[in-house]
């Protein structure tokens, strides 16, 4: 019989799955072949079928409805199944109340709320930091999403180092995307690079906006497609650009996974100017489609992107322009692209599951 | 921090968002020409002057937290000119460390209660990070971690000459019971520069931290009453506290002081008086010649240059809390023993605290 593990699926209650909800979904799918999974939301059990159905659908709306239907009255709430304290419990993110079971583990995605609180709203800082110390103290294992996160965390909390394990996530495009893409008309954007980021300070899109006014970028025929919401801050920043520069950049807003897949698949490369990331899954997404990445020399990027990337100082416009010019060289692009798929395939379901299985003493 | 080498310095990144930096490492001129809060600017001036005196080269690093390990860290090491030390100027929201370097802290908004609260919260969250500091500049942070008392070594830095800022503005004391906002407006309307003082004043600079020390405020309010009723006992010069918001004007600073007086329980006369006057900004050292300077433990003493401490006739450190740490630091900093006067509580009315739900 497979060993049992309870996973807190609270992140899956989000309506739109990006970031941590997607990480949680992948974690469930990576561990499913090896373990007998139970699910919970805080101290309460969640029906397994509801979670699996939500994963099939890809949204938390169904899951919320399923849970609420179960607990429409006080009596029903009282009858909700509690988690089994004998089964280890894994939190894919913050652990709000430690000590629910004997063996617990949680996940640290990054420590940006600790080291760059200026890029978060105070409520988010409090949500992540208030329980952090108790969370780690009560954990048997603290999973970190990259070596960079592990090192950063241990610089601030040295005693946690023996408990830490790196847990890399992976990319899993739906199987049908490739065929669906072939059946679509060609994308008519000319030469373009996809950009991940918003105008918020941590995402550092401002660097690209500054670059658009530079003669070397203005003279090139490369267009930049930003995957992400435009927002009023972007409007303000764009208003300061010349009409020619404005015409070189477009914002997709929130798009489907398939639209993202298509944009990445037909792009020349990905630009990832973010100042700080705990892992950087968009880089792996691009690499999985054979695209090189132009990324900040920062935090987890060198570790995750490796030989498939070209790096620049995220605060240097000259450094960014030089890297952009280098990336325009087809020979270099091809050289980097050759490393992209092998680098992306280093991150797979087995790699994600391995540290959890090791914690539970299960042969991988 | 050793002299004659390179020192990496970081400032709270929130102040960099509007700057076009040349790179992750940037020169002093980027900050020198930027709009910065006065306390941060003073702290930077102090660091720059001290580094110059020690022939230490300063390189500012925008986001030290992104260079923790691997290729990014190798790059920083290659660019940092062999720096072994990193000084983090902090506003209490975060403490940015560079692993492997000697990290030093300069908490510059001393006396700003919200900033001190944020720092204390951070200490409770990651005490080990503070325990590993090589020094704290002009600070007295002390905390207990398990059975150990931790106090990062103090590093006293001071100005020889008080930096010249905006000319100080003087306003009269105005007391309108129950209407401190309007009293602040009336007082600020009378603002003047360089009002002559009939004799050396008793100067009491304030911060929000000092104003939250109830026994101290009671005693100060008592002195205000004495001077207002008998101007011959003056002049009493009250330094207005910096407020924790960007749009604060002199009237708001006066109001904050009057509000604190109103909570003291000391009955003040409904009068306006220049014998008690408020001062916004740093008074001219000449105006303080022979003065009596009372410094609360929550006042950043390093804002004053040695010229002011040489000019005044008497300096006293005060407050109702523990004064051993501040007294030790201040005496070391000043190079001579500083008289300490601890104010005993239970003067005036007891403060009342209510919950949010009656």
C-alpha cells in the first residue's frame, strides 16, 4: 500500500490559477503516482473527488462550490471530516496554524516579503511573515523553490538550514496544445519577443520602457509583447514614451494558457527583467518551447535558466541594451536555443516529487 | 568597518524607485541629487563624511538581496572592488544582508515610533539576522535570544559640524484647550526665522518616540506651564518632531506636541507665548550658545554636530525607560560622560487606553 500524505489545497480555491495555485496543482499531480493523497483546507478534510475534478477543470470555483455545499449549515460544518493527525501534512505555501498533525512540512516560494516589503501591500507582508517563524519551527522539512530561495532564507534564519530541501517545479503544457497550435492561422506580429512583467517595481518593466527610447532599439524591428495586465501604472509610464516607442510594445492582459503557449512558441525569445523571483516558471515555460531567455542576473535566474540564457544587470539600461543587441544575433540565439529544451527538462514531475518522497522515506 | 577599503552601502529601495540608476552599483551622486527624507539624507551625509575621513570608498548597491549566491553573487563580488563590509541603512521595514560580508546596520529613523515598531517586529521575526551584525551605527538595539542577550557592537559616527539645512522656523506656543488643530494653525501663522532669544534657552528636541513617553511629557508640560506663567524662567525651546507622513506641515507638528500635552493631565493656561517657542528644523548653533540641552533617549542625537554640543552649556540625557544603553552609546559617541536623569513615572494623570470595542 502506498504511504499517505495530506496536502493543504487552500491555494486551489483561487478562481484563476496562476503562480502558487498552479504549483499546488503540479505538486498533486507529481505525487499522485507515488502516494495515497488526502486533501485538506486548514484543519478540515476536503473530498478527494472534488479536488480531482477541480484539477481536471482547472479552476477553484468548482472546488469552492463543492466545499460550500458540504457546509451550508452549522451541523454540516461540525460534521466535516477532520484531517488524520497520523498522516504527514504538506503545505504548498504558508502554514497559517502549525501543529495540526505530528509531521508537517511547508513551502517557501521566495522571501520577497521579508527582503523587499516595499514591493508588496502590507497585508501580504503580514500574511507571509507573521506565521513564518512558527511555521518553520514546527516543520520537519521546509521546501524551498530554488537554491536561491534556500540560500536567502538561510542567510536570515540559519537554524532552518538542516531542514531545507529544494523543490523545483516543472512545466506541463496540455498534450493537445501542439496540435491546436498547428491548426491555428499564423501569428502576424512580425519579429517579436515575449516579455513577462508588469510595471510594479519588482517586475522591472520600466527598464524595457526606458530601452524603447534608445536609438539602437528604435532602429530594430523587434516588437515586445508583454504578457500581463497593462494597468494604470503602465498607462502612466507609456504616456511618457514617444508614439514610435509606444507602437513597439503591446500588452495582452490576462490570457489563457493556450494563448500564452502560442505567443511563446512563435516568439524569438523571452525577456524576463524581474528584479527578484523565487523560481521563475515563465522562463521554464519558454525554454520548454525551445526559446532562449534574456533575464536579469538576479536571485534564481542563473540557476533556473542556466546555459539557455543571456543575463544582464537589472538596473543597468546599458547592460540591458548590450544584451538585447547580443540576442539579436541569430547565431547566438540558435546556440542558446539548443540548450533550452534540455534545460527545461531538468525540471519535471519526478524532480518535484523527489524531495517529498525522500522526506516520507519512499523510494523515488 | 576598516578604513582605506571599499564599503558597500544600501538604502531602503523604496527611495530608489524614481531614480534612473546606472546599474546595481551606483555612485553617491545618484542619491545626492535625489529627493530623500531628511533623516535618510542626514544619515547618508554622515556615512559619506565618515568614509571620506577614513579614506574608504563607498559603492552603493541597489538591491543587495538579489545577490545571495551563485552567478549573481560572483558578479557582485567581481564588481565590488574587494569589499568586505556592507552597511545597510534601514527604515525598520527590512534588513538586507549580503551573506559572507560583514554586515552593519544603521537604523536612521530613531524616535519614529512606527519605524521603531517595524524594526522590533523584524527583530522578533529574524533575530538571528540581527545577532550576526558586525555593528550598529549610532544604535542601541538589544534583545534576548533564548538565554543570550544580544547587542550588536555599537559604532558611533558623528558630524563635526551640524549640516546646514533649511533655516529653522520659530513659532510661539499657543494653547486652546480642546482645539489643538487650530492652535497649530495659529502658531504656524506666526512662523519667523531667526527670532532673537533674550538669553540661552533650554532646548528640548522632540520625536514621536519622546512624545509617547508619558512621564517625560508630563514633566515637559509642567515646565511649559511654569515658563508660560513666568516668562523669566524661559525661554524654553521645543524642537518639533518629524511626523511619519510626507505632507506634514509645521502646524501638524505643533498639533502633535499639543495633543501629547493634553494627554499629560497638566492644566496649561489658555495663552500664547514666545517664552515657550517651537522650532522646526535645526536651530543655528549660535542661538544655542550656553543653552541647556535635554535629549530624550528616543531623539537621534547624531543629528547634532559636535559644534552644537560644544556650544551648549549643559547636556542631559533623559527618559523614563532604561537609559543604560543610550547613555553608554551617547557617552562613547561624545567622548565624555553625559549626565543622565531618569524620570520616574506616576506623575500627572494616568494614561488611559481603550480597546476598539467599548
